[in-house]
């Protein structure tokens, strides 16, 4: 059985990964991704993303249940 998370590419820097990280670190939702891995240029902004990429970002953001504990 295929789960919803498996529908998306979850590699480092992918739209899903970036959405998940933004939610984990309590950042606002700002769709973006790094095709060459997190932090490696270029940073693709929402205006340059496909509908499917934006959907993957939001899925990662919405499905992240853990949060960074800032002590």
C-alpha cells in the first residue's frame, strides 16, 4: 500500500523536504526548493515552481508533526 508521503520526492532540498523543514523549525510557509541539495544554489522560488512542486512543498509542510524544541 502506497502512503501519501511516498507520493513525493523526499530527498534533501526537494520541495517536500523544504516544506517539512520549514514547519519543523516553526518558519512560515514559503514554497521554495534547492534542486542541488539544501543550501546549494540555485534556490528556486515559488514563482518559478510548477504546480506539482508547490503541492509537494505544502504536503511536506502540512504532514510534518515534529517541532524543533528551542531550549
